[in-house]
């Protein structure tokens, strides 16, 4: 402590009073107050210093202040004394000091030079405050933040926090890796850098409303990844409030739902497609039932005809199922439709180039091939042991693009005569090919056997399939 200088005996009582007050303040202070010479010898030691460091005053006065130096910090005190000798003041210097029992204590130091009446530096006063509790709290907070960051970076979602005004204050590494922007950019530029332009205005409007009303926030938007791909995300946020109900922060999560949305879109398309197909199939079934009943001479014949046509319909559905209902293999359709006849005889020769057929064409072809095979079994080549059928299929280039040319040729059966009236199969095949599929079907009733030529214009996606290995 500095000593007051007096100029006359009249001032001694005032000086004594002031020094008494100063001494009382030092003695009652909760902070450790230590006086030392310019070379670091301890000259005064208050009760708070005894409590903080464990030494009594009589144990330390006259000893060097270096007895309090912590391991690996021996150079701190000479550096501080050097600054004091230069007339500098050291304020709120946080360090570690060693207690009498060898334990370490976190302290905050303020060291000031003590001047004589002429302004010379004769020593220093040090105020040491125990900051152990604060340090422990800070360490606990750091550990808590580290655990939070570790947890936030482990979960598969994007985790983020924002201030009450909506400014981003934290985002986990998953988001930064996804969008490829720096943390400082994310604080304010992420809408322009990462969000799909078509979703930006809607997102910012709803976010502003949530901030204004302090209400939960939920939205689905698209964000751009570092490689330029846009993916759908579901973002939810909820406000964190204090005891007075004021919003102190926002906690949010952003979940990648792109695959789920795509699956939902596919499901909707499939449902719509299924509804369309079911209606079409029911219409076809209705027509098949009506035509089978109209031409049959008996109930048994009607049932037989109807069952055969349903089998052809089933063959088309099986071929479409193998192509995920988007297309049917021509070779697979032929094999499935003619299966009942192929199993009983080797008199049907197939030479069909495989390719993908449109579902509607597949359905028409399946029923048409069934009608041709049924007619051959009753009246044509398959009704005679010597009859033969050859079915060939090739893709050829026509005026308007690639065309499928199918040739059904019967030989060796009974002599053929043209029918007096076109039957259901003939009518369905020729009219469907012409009006529904922009193709043509021609029937040549030769005496040697029926020849049916079918030409269909193929869609560009109807590429040929590799032959089975």
C-alpha cells in the first residue's frame, strides 16, 4: 500500500484516520490483497490472501512472491514485475497460482505500482480474485457445448439454432458438407446460396411470420447441394422461451425427405396408373364377356371362350408385370399367350425379335394372338396333325420410323375358306391396330392356310432387348 506524505503536524490525525480506513478496507476485503517490493518480496498479506493461498501472514512476509508460482508458470511473475517497474498496470490477468498445500487455484490478478512521494516505484500491490467457480462453470459449459456439437454432428438430420431475430447462430457440420458454404455465409446468405429460387419467397415469408408470432415453424423446400443437385427437405423450428415467455432462441431441424417425396410421387403415379388400368381391364373384360356370349351356341361354349380370352388378358398382365407395368417383352408376351399350345405340340415355330412393347399394344397383341391360336386349333393348322404355324417378328425401318412386322403363317392344315362374316377376333385385331395403334393387320385366307400380317409403328423408347444368356 502507498504511504501518505504529510507536511505538518496538523495533518497527522487526518492521515492516521485515512490510513486506518484503508487498513480496515484491506483487512475486510474478500479479495486477496498482497503488497510486495519492486523485486518481489512480500510486505503485506491480508486475511483473504490467507484464505485463498493457505499461508498465514507470518509465513510469507519477507519471502519472495515466487512461492505462489504454479508449475510451468515460473516466468510469469518476473514478467509482471518488469512491467510494474516500467510503471505499467496489469489488469484482470487470468492465471493459475499454487497454494500452500500444493493445490492450484484459478485467479484473476490486478497488479498496480506503488509510488513514493517523488513518483518513484517502490513496490506493487496485487489484488487476486478466486475465479475457480467461474472457470469450472466455463469448463462445464465448454464440455456441454462439445457434447452438444458431437451429438448434433452425429444425428442424420441437419441441426441448427437461431437468435430471436432469426439470425443463424449454429448449424451442424452435415449442413455445411451438404451445401458447401462456409459458416459465416450460412449466417445470412444461405437463402440465396442454397435454396431453390421457386421456394425462397414462400420460405422467408413463413419464417418471418413465425418470428413475428413466436409460433412453431414447418415447411418443405428444396436446397441445392454442393454438386448442384436440388433435394427436398422438411424444416421444423420451435422457439425457446425464458421465464417471462420471451423468445430467447430458436431450435430447428432439417430432414432430407427427397427419397420419401419421390416414393410418394411414384406411389401417386402408380395409384393413378393402376386405377386407369383397372378401368381399362374391366372394360376389356366386359367386351370379352359380351362377345363370347353373343357368338356361343351354349353356356359351356360361352364359358370356354370367355376363359380363353381371360387367359390371354392374364398373359398380357404377366408380361407387363415383368416390365414394372411400363412395358412388356414381346418374346415374353408371345411365350405366355401361346403357352397352352406350345406345351402340347412342337408344331409352332417362333422366331421373334425381342423388344419393349407399349402396354396398350401388348394387351391388343395378346388377345389377337389368342384369337389366331384358338381359330387355328378349331379350324386351321392346329386342327390337323400335319399342320404347322410359323410366327416371325422383326423391326424394320418404315417411312415414319421403326416398325414391328409380325407374320403369322399357317401351313399343312385343312383347306381354308374365307369366313362368311368377320368374327370377334378378326374385327378386334384389324380395327384395334388401325384406329387405336395407328398400324394395320391384314388377313390372307389362303387355301394352304391363314396368313396374318401385322405392322405397328414403334415408339422411340421401344428398344430391342438383349437375348437371354
